[in-house]
């Protein structure tokens, strides 16, 4: 009989150990998987719940159940007092409750235990914004960008920070010799940050030696001009990529310093490659001269660029000479209008046979333009282009 009771107790202990092992494993998995955390909540004895409480607390806050979120956070802290996540969760709830002092204490304690937890950093950013502690908010915001976070939540907090003059200064003070996050930050900032704030941040990045991928930024500045954000495009390119050689919207001369691998600014001429089209550049008496030869029957783009011409009538003049073969048009100036929504429409073509052509820019749906020089089969040279009101 004694041996029977002993075996029963032994199997019971084994069963309890198995239940405990399964419960602990599910609890660990529940930290990252909310569906598993729900299973733990409904099926695992309270004794074995700890890590999954983090996921359940996040869900409660997301549902707007502040009381449940704070209760779960406190339970999480009791069961796992060492990690930073529980204190960060509690601080978030206290912040939503309006108790900034308690929230600050909780989040600072969480920070003392480890800044690798993203939620802790985000909570401190929110605290800094609400308490107008701009230095704290900026430090943690830049830290999140640096580790590769660039989701909508961080972008919203960054926009809030950079909407305040003190926030702009604090953010700029945190910028250093950035390499990776600047290339994710700048295209977003171009459409979300006011030009004065963007100027401060971009100029600080340039002064501190931030490494920016100008090749990747180039098409973004082109698109900014065509979507009505010419000022923003100029701020980014002039501060970070132009190296003192920024092409003004009204300067139409070809440049000698634009090599094949040079990044193209928002108003620089571009020279798309085309089959059968050859180009060379020489220094003429009045500036750089573009010599071309098109061996194909189809018209090819010799050069193109953005422009910012206001409404009115203009005359375009072009030095040089073009020789088209019989049946082909010589140099043609094509103008494409862009509205602020980025939509495009072709305004028309003007033959430059006599070295000039007139055109009219309407006062609607033509906030910026693309100027395109085309040529049929033939050869020639062009240089010193000017556009003036007529």
C-alpha cells in the first residue's frame, strides 16, 4: 500500500512539473505573441504568469483600458522586478492618468535598468514632450532613430518635438556624424517638418559632418520641386549635398563640374543615356557648350531639368547651331507643367531653329516645370541658354 501511495505521489509530482514546464514556456512565448499571452491568461495558473503580463498590459493600453493596463503593469513588476519593461509600462499608464511626477520617476527608474527597451525610450520621449523637457525628449528621439526605428509612432513624436522652437534646438544639439539614420530621416522630414526647423537641423547635420547619401536624396529633391515643395528641396540640397555649388532655379547655363557620377540637384541639368546619342562638353567663350550627335530616327533627350517660372509669357534663347538631317526636327524645347499634387501635363514644344522660342506659363496647374531639350537625327551644339519675360 505504501509503495502504491509512493508511486501515486511520484506521478503527481511529475505531472505538476510537466504543467509547470509547459506554463513557464507558454508564459515566455506570450511576451512576444499576444495570442499565446491570452492562452496563458485563460489557462495557466497565476503562479506561472509573469513575462506574458507585458503583452497583456500593452493590449490593455491599446484598447484604452487604463485601469487594466496599470494593474497588469504592477502585477508584472511584482513578479519580475528587475527588468525595465514593467516600470516603463507603469510610467506610461501614470502619464496617461496625468500624474507626470510619478510617471517620470517610474521611467527614470526603468532607464536606470536598461535603455535597450524601446517602450522605455518612447515613454520618456512622451514624458519629455508633455513636461516640456526638450533635452530629454530630443535625446531619446535621436537615440531611437539611430537604432533604426522609423515607424509612424516615432515620426509623430518627432514631428511634435520639431514643431516647437526649443524642441528644434534640442534635437539639433543631439545630431552628430550620422551615417545611417539621416538617410531615413531626411526624406520624411522634407514633407513633415516646417522649413525653418528643417533648415536648423540640416545645417547642423552639415556642420557636424553627417554622412548623407546624396545619390539617394537627389530624386527625392526632384520630386519635392514637382510637388510644390521647392523651398524644402533647396534647404536639403544646399546644406547637405551642393558643396557650395547650388544651381539656382533661374540659372540655365550648363555646368562643367557635373561629372557622370555627380549627384544631381533639384535644378541641375540631367543627361539621360539613350541609344545612338553621344554628348561631349567643351568650354566656350560664353560658358560650357554641349555638343551632341543623335544617330537614331527617334527624337532623343539632349538635356532636361526642373524650373520655377511664374505665370506669364517668356522667351527662351539658346546659343549654338543645330543641323538635322532631312525630315527631322532640330533642337526643340519641350515644357511639362507640374501641379502641386505632382500631376503633369505637357504644355507644348517650341522649335529653337532660329535660336529662340516663345512660350506662355499659365497661372494654374503649372507651379513648376520640366524643361526638355530634344533633337531628331542630326548633330549640333548648344550653350548659354537664357529664359526671360517677354
